[in-house]
C-alpha cells in the first residue's frame, strides 16, 4: 500500500507541470475563474461601427481591465470573476457610456454611443514655456513624408472591395404622417432592433457591393480601374453598373500625407500638413500604445479655429518610422459646410513587403446629411473599402491605362458564392435584413410613384410609361414680347428604346398670339466609344444678346429664366432653325462634334443692314453654316450605361482644364446670305487653393475675319453684368473671367458672419476686343429707328469689371456687387450713361 502511494506521488510529481500549464492556458480550464463579454459598438445616430473604442470594467483594486474594438466595432473582453457591476465604453468625440454587466459568466453587451458636441468648446491653457511632446512627433512625421507617402512609389495596385449604404434618418413626424411613410412604418420595429436600444432607427434605401482591381502609376500619372463584379439593391436605381462606376475605389481614396484632403469638392487641412502648427492643437495621450506588435504614439488633435475646413480626431504614428498607422477623424461640427451634419473617416494602413510606403488597407467614410427642410428626412451614407493583394513598383504597358475604367463582361452576374469568397467579412444578420427591407420598400406602388416624382425634380421630366413630360421649368414663362407663354413637351426614354430618342414641344404666346414648336430625333450609334447623331427643327423666339453662349455651361434654370422679363432690350427675333449633328469620343478625353445649321433671322426690333460687300439691304437674312468642335477633357471619365440614353461624364481629374476649339464656316448655299469664317477657342478650369479657397477661370478667344451684320458678331453679355445688352460687339476679342471662392477664409474670423456661415467671393472680368470699321459702320446704319446710336467698338480700351459678394445666404442664395471700372462714359442712343454698379442675384447649391 505504501509502495502504491509512493508510485502515485511520483507520477503526480511528473505530471504537475503539465497540469499547471493546462490550468493556466487552457480556456476550458479557466472558464470557472473568468468572465467573457463580447459585443459591437456603433454610433447611436448613424449606426456605423466604431473602431478603436476602449471597453473596460473596474476591478476591486482600483484598476481596470479593458480592450479595444476592431475596425468593425467588435470587441471581446475577458475579465476576472471579481469585477464591478458595469461595463464602460469611452472614445474621444463621444460621451462615456456604461451598461450593466450580464449576470452570467458570458454575455453580449452592445453599445450605441452618442457624439459629444461639447468637445470643441473646451479651452486648454498652457504655460508659455511649455513644450508639447506631440510637436517632436509631428516634426518627425513631416520629415519622413517622402518615404512613407504612397505617391512616392513608382506604381501600385490592389484589389478593392467597396460597400456603400444609404439610409433615411431623422424622419420627421410630419413625414411619418404621409401616405407613403404609413406603409413603411411597420418596418420600423425591425429597424429599431438594427439600431439598438439607444440608437436611432434609420430606413435603408440603397446598398451596393463592388469588387475592382485598381492600378496607379506615377511619372506619368496614370490610373485605371477594372470593375470585376457589382451587386446593387436600391429604390429608383436604373442602372446598377452605373453606380459601381461612380463609387469605385478611386472615389474613396484619401491621402492624408498631402497638405490638403479633397472631400465634398472642398480642401480640408490634413492633420499632418507641413504647416501643422498653424492650424491644429495636439495632445500626446499615449506614448507606448501597441497594436499588432507595432509600437505607436497615439495623438489627439483639433483645429485652432473650429470653423476652418479641418478635422478633429485621433491618429496613431509608428515610433520607428513616423508613419501614419491609424486614423479616426471627423469634420468639426462648426465647419463652414451646408447640410452636412457629420463627415467621418476611419483608416488603417498597411506596409506592403519591400516598401517603406504605407497604403490604405481599410477605410470607412460616413456622411450625414441633415434635414434640408423640417418636414423632410436626413440622409446617411456609409462607405466601406477593404484592399488586399498589394503589389508595388511594377512596370505596366501603356495600353493598360488606355481607358480610366473598364467593366468585366460578368459584372452583373448573380452568384452568391462569389461574394462569400470576396467579401473581407461575411454579412451579418443585420446586413441581410437591410437587403430584405430595401426589396420590400421598393416594391410598394406608392414608393414607385414618389420615385418618379423625385426623378422629375432631378431630371426635369416626369415619366409616364415610355415618355417623359418636360422640362417642367419651361411650362410657363412671361416676357414683354410674347406675354404669358404656356409650353408642353417631352421626350422618349429607355422604355421606348435604348437607341432612339424622340422629343419636341409646342408653346403659345397669348400676347403675340404666335405658336412655337420643336421636334427632334436622336440616335445612339455606339456607347463605347459614345457616338450619337441627331436632327431637329425649331421655330421659336430667340434673343441677339443671348444668341451665342460663349462656351458657358448654361443650365436649364438659366435658360428658363432668360425667356422671362424684358426681352425687347435683348434684340428679339423669330428664328426657324434646322440643325443636324454628329459627335463621338475619338480618343479617351477627346470629343469631336460636327454640326450643320440652317436658320433664319426675322427681327422684332428695327433692323436694316447695308452690306458693304454686295450693296444689298437686309431687313431679314438666312445663314447656312457648318461647325466643327474638338474638346479635350483630361481626367474626365465617361460612364458606361446600357439603360440611360445620355452621355454621362464624371469629374475632371485633379484640377484639370477643359479645352475647346471651334471652327465655323458660313456658306452661300441653301439660301445662305453670307459667307464667313469664325475661329474660337476656350479654356476653363477650377483650381483648388487650400485655405485660400477655390478659383474658377475662363479664357475665351474669337476671331472673325469676315464682314457681317451685327447679330452674327460677338455681342458680349454673358459674363459682363454691368454691360448693357447689345452695348458692345467685337469681331475679334480675348475675354478673361475669374471668380475666387474664399470659403470661410475671411468670414470665419468675424463672429456674426461666422455664425451665419457666409462666404466671400471676388470677381474679375476683363474684355479686350476690337471691331472693324466696316462692321461698326454697318451697325451704325443698321437701324433707321436710332440714327444716333453710339459706336459698339471698344476702341482698344479693355472693358474691366470688378466685384465681390457673399454666398451661402440662407444656404442657397448669392449676391454680388459688380463695378464697371472702364468705359464709364458711353451714352446710349437716348444719351443715358451706363450704370457704374450692378447687383447680381443667384441661386446655387454648394456644400
């Protein structure tokens, strides 16, 4: 018996270290001595996952046990048995949140955290001699930018998974009473479950997933994107492949190593800009943070001026190379932006093998659009990007970048296995529920009706079957020639044909008692490259002062407003116009357009032209001309759609110009009365200038070596607001038009203007022009009704107009005061001097 006891003790002694190991490291062995909690942390308002949130419990010895959430907002916390009765969630920019712990030793605790709006109102006072420890780290970041910045690579490529979700939020009580919403409200119970106990239920209306291959080469700078597969579900979506092109990976690239980050068309100051000390305050909150074995500095920052276009948030900097490792930033709540309650960017970087540069591995962008009207709802956009399979410094054939975007033939093939394999993480039960809710909502008949109405507001046409009535802006107008004018018209849509487009209108003026009308036929010969031909005939009122558009991007709002008011002073005439055209994209970013035109001129004001060439007198005339136009738009992407019958272009690269050349030849054939040449060129560009705002300039040059009646010359009015209609004309000229949008550069320092979010604008318009004596003399004798009409020539003196203004008045309105600097002494035929100042009112939508 004693021997057996000794044997048992011997075996126990040999096994004791193994038992200790099992008891220490085996989860099942420890299960009785610890508690395990899991959960997901989301924003209470937007529902987006919150990464990097600290989750902790309090221990009896006045210490804490904690962990942090991953990029998807998920955490797992293992604690001793002896803990407090609450679990806490804390993160910069959010209110500290606590919840009771579950009774068992395991449990799930989800948090919905609310934004801390008081964050930026705190003031920190430090001694003058204080040296901020974060400053040395920021100096290191700037010094190492070149080696850490992905733009310094020869090239890079990766595969990208993109997910976009759009939801209605803050649905007003008034909106809930509408018939359409009453049919949707039963879904709100499940939406509340998605949002969580403390969250705000949001109604999903669109979701998409896209997989693309992205390539970027420097020197020369070339990009291309190959869309492999897309999946879309949304309300009112006509073409899911079109959505995939708009929200590709290139759309969501943000490089914080640049001094400014382009967001919503504006330049935001990067927290690691070269001039960081001028714009931001920093606090080093952890000098020994460690993530995935990487030693990091954790720094919180906020802008010195809350109204600046800047960020507030947290960044993690590697200790060895001063590289940006993680970033969690939000646009400040007081930033000078309209309608955007929140913009948030979260990013995790990765360093590919063989490279010193860091590339974005995961990015999440949240955009919260506020209720534009009290009775409406807001919008939330949630973008998620995950990149993998990085390759750097490869050499690519030039043909790879021939087109900025291509689509795989199987882009729309429905195959759930493909998505299971290519998603970075599987869909949650909530994600699947979102798809179900969207499918349910978009199938409701009343929702389809509201979608049609919304489409009318955006496109200008109200669709009824295969035909769209509109544009609605032209339905009624009033002017001093025609009086009240009613107009009805429209055009066919994709349901009629994906190639043929038929359109037209008819209108009636109740004062002049004239019928006017138009008919057109267009045919899309090819969608890649986009090619189109068409023919139209119009009989309607036109205006000499607005006859030539001088390369302006004139929208329907302006065109409709130009048909109202005092058109008699603009040189009105009745015109019958037969036109045919053909256009095609001859190369990427190059478009060629040929237009043949035969039109009449029947003036409604006193007109008589004595031609010095043939001695004939003209009270009316006809022209027959052929125009060739070549336009270069570097960086612009022409989107491909098999379901939308118009050429859709997106963006214009990084501040690239648009260059247009035109040559017009007039012929004495088909009853044309004049033979002439017209050469014209235009360049326009928007230039982003960081804190200085955005500049918009346009150069236009025209040369007419021919002798013509005044309505066929250049009658300047489009961009010179202090100039009277038909005051000056040119047969050769150079015009420069410039606007400087200064955003909040000046107004953010003035308390009242800062509160109103007003922004300043500066204008400069200069015209150098001349008019041959033959053309000027022909004008002088053109009207027997005004024999003392003054010269229309600028006589070698530039016309200069200066202005300044305020925009963003009540978010939509803009007012400019423009001053006539030169040609202030130029009386009209009645002897009246021109006004030295003009006030220009405008309606615009700018974030």
